[in-house]
C-alpha cells in the first residue's frame, strides 16, 4: 500500500506527484485575534514546561546531594580500610 502525504493545495494534491498539479496560493494574513490566541497558547505551554523543569531541578538537586553523601561515606570507609592495613617495611 503506497501512502502519500497531502500537500497544502487541496485534497487532490500529493507530494509524490500522483495527483494533479496545483497552484501555490498566497496565505491570507492571520487576524489579530488568532495571533493573540496563538501567543496565549504558546505562553501557557511555556509556563507548563518551565514549571515542570523547576520540579525536575529540585529532584536532580536532591539526587546530587544524596550522591555526594554516599560518595563521602564510601571515601571514609576506604580511608578507614587503608588505616587498618599493615604498613609495608615494618
């Protein structure tokens, strides 16, 4: 089954050339109300994305803090192990 993508010149136009040729038409300028709606939607989506990133940032910071604590505990354990090892040459 061959699929073809529709192209913005009407229902009969297709990218692969199987349909009749079409004339490209100049788009009409969007109305100010439409532009305001798009800007409001963009603002809303950006606000949601920023809020989600803020939550992620706090989670990452907590994870990094926990990682540093675990690393410090491992370093202390390794240092204690090295202190208990017999010194060579004695």
